[in-house]
């Protein structure tokens, strides 16, 4: 069990686990999850950690087929600017390894922004805390659990 699954069980969230065999040579963990689970990439979300101009860490949850728009994320956080956090900071603050960072059950609860496109789906998929394991749950339930806000923070890749 991962901290994400333990939290989902503890809070009695309406979730389903989906497991697949992770390929270490996959270029994108999120796109690999969408493909192996046979799910539209718009419903599979990646968990990214950013650092603000004052050094605060925050979580961005965006569809795997998109890119985090740093200006939009900064605006959502009422910050001047943000940048991607260093991998070692991500692993230290979350307790997860890259490619398996779940927004649920992180060691330290961070301010979280979920891309508003999540609200277009009855359920979305996020990492369950390790590569090859996804948790599917309603986006509103994820937001309530994390005390997260919805905002348009993703840019569609062309």
C-alpha cells in the first residue's frame, strides 16, 4: 500500500485502482499510463511540483498530454512567477519518486491547483504513489480532499 491508497481508504473516497506493467524506457510516465490503461489522455493527470518566487512549493495537476503553463500557475497562486522544482525537492517534500508522485498522501500538504479541464470528466486518473499504479476518482472529490482549487493552468501541446 502507498500513502495515497491508505489516505483514499481512510477517507472512504470513491476510487478504483488501475495497475499496469511500467516500462522503464517509456518517454512519458503519464502518456504510458493512458496508453496501457486504454484511457483518453485528457483524463490522466500528472502531478507536478513548482516553486514560487518566495521559495514556497506548490502542486499542479494537469492532463498528461498538456504542458503546465507557468504564468497561469503563478497567477493561480497569486505569485509573481513559478518554476519547476528540483527533482530532489519534489521527492523530499512528497515522499514519492518521480514518475510516481501522487497528489494524495504527500509527506507535506502543499497548495494544490488542478487544471479546470478535470471538471469535464466524471472521473480522472492520478498516480497512486508508484509507477504503474493509477487511482481513478471524481475530480471534485480529489479537490475537496486536497483543499485544492481549479484553474486553467495547462497548455495543449501542438
